[in-house]
C-alpha cells in the first residue's frame, strides 16, 4: 500500500497576548490491526492567551475521523486546557481535562 499524507497549518501571533494555530491533515495508511487501507482526517485548533506576564492560558482541541476500508467510521476528540500562574519563583499550574 502506498500511503500519503497531505496537511496544512496556520499559526498567528495576533497580538502580544493572543496566539492561535489551526491545522488539518488527511492521510491514507495501512491499518495494522485489520491489514486493510484506511483514511484519516484530523483537525486541530489551539492557542495561548497571556492576560499578564504572570498568567498564561493554553487550550487545544483535536478531532479525528478514521475509516478503515469496509469498516464503520471511528471518531475521537481530545480537549486540553491549562492555566499557569507564576508568582516570584513558584508556578501554580491547573489542568482541566
């Protein structure tokens, strides 16, 4: 099976406090558990918001659609957020999943 991947990515620093990123990937690959060709489409969005020099909020959303040949569509979603606060030499990090 000749596989391939096609993708596009966009990153922007909109201001000093806001950074964004978007990406899409499409691929054809071998499903090793079923030994059949499969198609995969993955979309991602994320960014960083810095309200001040001491605070930072990161977020990431990832969605994937996966279809092995002659099989049902499988989907997955991952959401990640993190808040970071720095006070002098100490960091306080909170993860939300």
